[in-house]
C-alpha cells in the first residue's frame, strides 16, 4: 500500500489558499492618494468579508486533517477539487459582498444568476468536505474516535442541502427581491443544532468530541 504524505498535501493546500487571498487583493489600493482610498473603501470592506470567509474555510480544512491522518488517492482527489472550488468561490463571494455594500442596482436576472453561482460554489465546497469525511470514516481504521468523522460528514451535508435550496430559490427567482436565497442560510444554525442533539442522543458516549 502506498503511503501518502499528509504534510505535503497540507502544504499544497495552504499555498492555494494564499493564492486565493492574492487574487482577492489584486488592484486593491493601487492608488495611494486619500480621495482614491475613500472611493475604494467599499472594496476594502468586501475584501475583508471575503478574506475572513476564506479563513473560516481554511479552518474547516485544517480541522479535517487534525481529526484524521488517513490520506489516499480519493482524499487527494476530493481535496484537489475543494481547492479548485475555493479559487472559483472567491469571485462570486466578493462580487456579492460588493453589490450589497454599494447597494448596486441589479436586474432580477443578474441577481438570480449571482446567487446561483454563489450557492452552487458553496454546496460543492461542502460536498468535498462531506466526501473527505466519509472516506476517512470508512478507511481510517486506526482512528481512536471515528464517530467524530461520521458526525462531521452529516454536519456538512446539511450545508450542502441548504446551498442547493438557495440555488433552487434563486433559479426560480423566489423571493429574490427580498434576498430570500441569502436569508435561507440563516436556518443552518437551527438545522445543525437539531442534528447535534439527535447525534448525541444516538451516540451518548462522553468522549465523542474529546
């Protein structure tokens, strides 16, 4: 059996995250005079939102490799697609944040397409995490706490479903004027809470998340 290097995979992933951050900041603050900085302030804010969302995704990626040391070709493949989607996700996220901050007037069709792009990217990113956790749960026989892998596989599947619901709402332009495809993400907290309670009831071991 080929032994894969987890450290090299993490190093490559960190490099891609750094590249994504670089893409977000291109042309930002190119003009140093004060008047230009004032005009570009909304762009700085949208960059800040995008940057911290990307860091949150990096933390989810980081946590996966803390919870398992198992790496095989399938996990490398899922991780590669995850990184590709991070690079893809940067642009609709930044565009959406900029549109909200600047209160940009967009047609219903344009707003629908932007929400669809955002939601599909969101769902695919979390689908990669689901598949990575699923693979690790099935194959990591040396893991001392495999239930945590099962928990997060189901946990992130909730994110996939909500993203798909948002995409469908945007596609059919349901509540698009009121931002319903974006508001729908607020149910994540409730759904994740219900899942956590249900999972703990089914697996009441005290050391589940130790």
